[in-house]
C-alpha cells in the first residue's frame, strides 16, 4: 500500500544527565516552544461541541483548508466531508504520525475506514471536528473490493 507507512515506534526524548533544564518544573512552557500559528488558527476554528450534528458544523471551503494547512503547522484531515483537527492528537495516534501527516489538508475517507470502526470515530474523532466541507480530493483512488453484491465494509452507516 503506497499511501501507508506504519509507525509504531515510541518517540522518547530525554535530556542529558547534567542538563540544568532537568531541574525545572516539567510543566513549564518555554515561550520559544509555543506555536503561535496553531494557537491563532485554533482560536479561529475551534473544535466543535460533541453534541453538534455534522450537518450543523461551520462550513469551511476547500480553499480555506488549503490555506490553513499550507505550512503543516495545523494538521487538518477530511473524512466524509468533515474536517478533523489532529494537531494535538497526532502525538498519541496509535497508527503513528506519518499516516496523518501524509494526508494533511486532504480527504482520506476510505483509508480511514480501512483501519477504524465507527466506535473509534465516536470516541476519538468526534471531539476533533472543526467544520464541514465539500469537494476536497482524496489523492488516491480507492480499489473497490466486492463481496457478493455488497461492498466490503459497507455497513449502511453514514
Ligand atoms: C480523525 C483522525 C483519526 C483518529 C481519531 C484515529 C484514531 C485511531 C485509533 C483510536 C486507533 C487505535 C485503533 C485500535 O486500537 O484498534 C488508530 C489506529 C490506527 N490508525 Fe488512526 N486515527 C485517525 C486517522 C488515521 C488516518 C488518516 C490513518 C491512515 C490512513 C490512520 C491509520 C491508522 C492505523 C494504520 C492504525 C493502526 C491499526 C492497527 O494496528 O490495526 N488513522 N487510529
């Protein structure tokens, strides 16, 4: 699968033994580490309440998605015309960061449904919704797999 790169490695960073930073409170945020691009964008396009139906999410055009994600500081994905902000989620994604990074600003609906259930989406995806859109392209064509008269994975849910 050309579009898939699994990354299960645990990325750990440790400070050298004699580093003075080790003495400091681990909750300190250093100003040079604050991503102002993301802060501004997340204020402009906040994640939406869990109870908001998809149809009532704010509409964000494909052009805006392209602009917002252009510098890859803001990691938006589109799945079934819903925009998910994975900027904070990416570091904890069990499937690794690379797969999410490779779809920033793009549609990845069919790839997403190959690996996740509806329950995954409800539990982990719903809280990441920032808006809805229409017309964002998936860079890869889906190879349709057929089982009898039904499409594999088609459980009738939308
Ligand atoms: C809204 C965005 C996403 C959310 C909330 C999400 C959530 C999750 C969760 C909860 C798991 C663990 C599943 C389990 O325990 O069985 C997972 C695993 C995984 N995800 Fe995602 N994911 C997202 C986007 C993506 C995308 C775009 C891809 C690639 C197309 C991807 C590929 C994978 C893979 C390959 C795994 C590992 C599957 C396995 O080990 O069987 N994810 N993701």
